């Protein structure tokens, strides 16, 4: 039983947990009360009015709300606790060199980026959308969307040597990102500043992965499936160990994430990994130039995970040192 204060005094309730996007198609009514960072509003749930209590911030990762079903005069009429499971999947890619020796002035940033989806949305919508995009460009799905290959303008991307076709291609890709159901989460390490600020700087890759997994947990909660681009057997084993330690309590809040991870080659042509790849370079460009208005960055920015205030800084995008 929970105890909450309302205008009528103290009431005992047992919350029915529901995802916010399953509560009601239309939002009606105004907030009832705001104790601290908790937001309570009225929505129509299962044919009845309900008070929706949503705790914002880092503990709102599950996208769940406490729903108190009431009748027309506000009395509680239902409420045994039910846990509804929502499966999430995160595709993780990287860009840049994570070494701190001989830092390339032209590539000072290292980033790991996750393309995060509800699993059903990924399978039902995103895979089909990426396949349709490829068919419109090449007539088949065999081409892998990869920033490095796109920048080379060779092979299946040789048509990008023509300015008009290049612009049309980037318009198609940025629109695909902007209209996607993806939520991007990224951690960027500014290597020169990191090396200058600490006498014994933390390992860049490990630090970035910790920041990333903590923010994936903030959004999606426990049990997320991590699909990580393979970098080789030794590197994959090392990264798997880091992910396991971070997920088992080696994180800022000492939480148990219960994440599952697997490693796959980019050659497997997985849509989610390609979306993460496409987001990496615009994100590092923004980290180095905060005033950029590049179209690819603006498209990625529109899909960055945000907090309840609509801010992506520190939430969907962590740049360290800040």
C-alpha cells in the first residue's frame, strides 16, 4: 500500500502500473498536484477517469506511471499492482580513437552512440523503413549505410560525386532519421580536455560506455538488449566485461541494470547499427562546434533522448568533461 496526500487528505492506494503511452489517446484535464518532482494529471483510462502520477528525472526510465482509477467524485475504485513488461533494444556504435597518446587534432572527440528502440517498434517500423529507403536508392537492401563509405563516395556511393545527387541523398537520409522512432543516446569524451584535466585520466572507452549505459538505463530501465558492433574477439571480450561490471552495480547509482549484450559485425547489415553509425559523426561535430546548424546534426538532435523539460544535455547527450 502507498500513502499519498491529496486535497482530501491521506489516502491508501495500490498503484496500477501502465506505460504512459497506453493510458489514453487524448490528454484531458490539468495537473492536480505537484509534490516535489512528481507530476499528477487527469487522463481517461480504460473507460474511467484516472489520476496519473509520473515521477520525472532519472527514475522515470521505464516510461511507467502510477495510475489511480477513481470514479467521478474522485474515490479510488481499483488498483492492484500490475507490472507490464516493455522490451527495449539498443544498438551501439562508436567513432574516433579512444587513445590519449598522440591525439589527432583533427579528431579530438571519441563517442559511443546508441540507437534505442522499443523492440516492437524496431521490428515493425524501423527495419521496414530502412529497407524501403535502400530500395528507393539502389533497388535492393544489400548496401550498408556507413558514414565512412558515404564520405569516400566510392562503390555503391560513387553517385555522390555528383552534387545534385549527393544533396538528394542527404535529404533522404536526414528525413529518415528525423521521422524515425529511434531515441539516440550518446557519450562523447573530449580527449584533449580529459587528458589535461586529470593527472591519471580514466580509460576513455570505459568511461564513455559507463556514461552511455547509465543513460540507457535512465530511459529504458532493466533488461535492455545491447547489440554492439564487433571490433574483434579480444576487444569484444574486454568490452563485454566492462558492460557486465557496469550493469552489475559498477555505475554511479550502484544499480542492477541486468543488460544483455552481444556483438555483431557491421557486415550483418543490421538497420539499428547503421542508424547509430549515422548519428555518431554529427554528434562529435556538435561536441566540437556547439553552434553548428548542419542538417545532419539537426536531424539527429530531433531524435536525442530528452529529460522531462525537453533538454538533451546530460540526458541524451553526455559530453565529458562538461
